[in-house]
């Protein structure tokens, strides 16, 4: 059977369409691979940044089931509700915050709490004095996480 000019043109267009669909599929695969590689690089960068920050701050990152240690201070499973007596800019009337208790072998029998975020964290010693309004134990600044 002899093909007409219109039939030949239809076949050419179908082949061209198939070529374009193949190129589109290849471009989509390339884009997905590029996104996957970028996400892997970001994850690696974040892991390296966290490792560097941990090293610079002298922190030992503890697994979730273990207690954390920072410059000789060891986190305990105990919690305590304390007031910063307006030191934190919030607790003017003795409002309390419940925090983990930390201990240090150089200060036996003394409890500490860790306050702040990121590299701006500091240890505060729990005092025997109570806030006059709330009756909660007060805390006083002891040292930041770098030991200053």
C-alpha cells in the first residue's frame, strides 16, 4: 500500500512527538537527580556544621537515651521548677520555669540548670533562697557553656 504525503507527515510528526517526550522524560530525571544531589549536599553540610559547632563549643552530643555532658556538667533525669527573679526578662513576679537538673563533680550536692539557646546557653546555680512571691527556688548565674 502506497503512503500518501499526509500519512508520511503524520508518521514524521508522531516520531517527533516521541522524541520530544523522551527528551522531556530525560530532563525530568536529570532534574530529580540534581535535586537529590543538592539535598544530600545540604544534609552533609548541616552535619559538618553541627560537628564543627559541637567541637567549637566543647559539647559532647549524647545519644537520645544517654545523658548529655557539657564541660564537666552532667544532665540528670530530674527536673526542677525555678525562677530567674527577672534575670530572664520575664519572671518579675517569680514566675517559674521547669528545667532539667545538672550536676558537676567539683560542686557536690549543688544543682544547676541550663538556660538559653545555641551558643548563648549558661549554667545557673540553684539557690536555697526562695522567691518572696512564688516561693520557688531562685537561680544565679554560674558560668556559660564555654566556662567563662
